[in-house]
C-alpha cells in the first residue's frame, strides 16, 4: 500500500501565518529544499514560519502546519511527480526535465518512506533549523488516539 500525506487544518491559523497557505486535502511533501540557500537574516516573519514548520503542498505549492497520512494510488503518485518536476524546472530553474524528475522522485519517495510505517490519519509535524551544515529537519507523528480533543477540535459558541 502506498502512503503519502495530505494537508489538514484544524483552524484558520495557517491562513494568517503563511504567505501562501495550502488548502486542506492537498498532497504534501516536506519541501525543505526551498530553504537550502537561505540565511538566518532571510528567515523573518512569514518566511520563518514556513521554514520552521511548514509542509509544502503539491497542488498550490502553499504551506500547511499539519499533514495526515493517507493512502495514495500509483496513478496519483505519477501525476504528483510530473507536477513537481515542472515546478523544479519553472521555479527553481532545473537544467532539464530529467534532472528535475530525478529530484521529484527522490522527494516523493522520501515522503512515502516517512509515511510508510504510520496508520492512515496519523498527523505529522515538521520542525526545521538552520545549521552550519544546512537545513536540519525533524519529524514527529501524532497518532489519532493520542491527540487531545483540543488538538483536533475547534471549540466555539453558538451565540
């Protein structure tokens, strides 16, 4: 069974903290590569928030704080690789489709490996820091049964 992760929102905070927030339900990858040449001085405001804990969606290329593990079909994976390949060519100036595709496959494979041992609906969070060696990422999984009600529910008033 193939697994990847989809963006998920529990409230509207991503709309306020990311310059380009992802919509719920978009397939996502870590996307730490976006920050590989950044310096601490560039990581301010919304850019810092995206760097610190934003997943990169593969539809809008927006960011989300949480993703949830989900089953994915092979045909969808192929489409995601095609889209990410184009993104690398158009946005990052990859020298060829072949080079871009190789990296797109690596990124999707990394995300699949990250999700493989988790049950569907497991929440994943990413945390990044800038080190002398580059961007360091760490990941944490929150099992649905382990989540407190205030982590998964938004409380309001009917008044």
